[in-house]
C-alpha cells in the first residue's frame, strides 16, 4: 500500500504535518502522482471504511452490497458472507452471537440445513450493519 493519510486537530497542525511528510518524501527521493493526491479532505474512503470527524464508519457502498446479497445456497457463498461480516465486525454488536447459527453450517460433518434460525441470523447481521448509517 502506498497511501498516506494525515490527520490533525487544526489547519495549522495539518499544514505542519503535511510539510513534514513532503520533506521526508523529498529526502527519500520519492514523488507523488498529483492526479491521485487529495489534500485537506474532511472525509475519505479507505479500505472499506469512511474516515471523518465522526470517526471510523463502514463504507455505505459495502454495507449496501451486503444488504443486497441473496441467501447463501452453498458453503463458499456463506463463507463469503461471513468474511464480509467479519471484516466489519467491529461495527456489529454481538457479532459472534448473531453469526453462530451460520458458523455451525461450516463445521465438519454438519448437514447443510438453511432454516429459520439461519434466516434470522443472516437478517440480524444485515440489520445491525444497516442501522449504522448516520
């Protein structure tokens, strides 16, 4: 990864940090692609998250994609869904509790049965994630 993110409490502090970063880049004989540079942003999307003065939040594009996912019919689809949930788990209260019925389907020697418990678990996870939109 080659992104440089800076954060400050004031514009003066931000200017000082930016100047220090630019100096270090020059000392290392590194250049920036100006078409990819964005300065003094109040919000930024980074690695599936939105960074702003409100803190770190899940990227709405990611949560909407999860909301649109259909019921997993195969183990790889369930693994993909749970992987997405795991990536955003810091935003979902009691994620392990909600995902337990789905995790059980991935255990060895368990026959696949998508019942009401799994439907509810899937919907609870989605709803928990969607309720985070500010």
